[in-house]
C-alpha cells in the first residue's frame, strides 16, 4: 500500500527582523539606559514612540 501525494512540507514563514536600540532615561535614578529589542519591520514606529 502506497500513499498518494507524498509528504506535505510546511512552508517556512520568514519575517525581516531589525535590532532596535533606543536610549531611555530612568525615572527613579535619572540615569540613561539602553533598551534593545528584536522587532519586525511593522513595529518600528510603535517602538520609537514616546510613552
């Protein structure tokens, strides 16, 4: 008995990722720190908006 169609391969979904780094001032100590995050290209504007 043989199966028709063979193996079904899953397609790999790839997104372009960017390392985003921003400088954030700490509210408690007043020091500047770096915040880095791997994000997709769709979320870049959201990451850099001021809170």
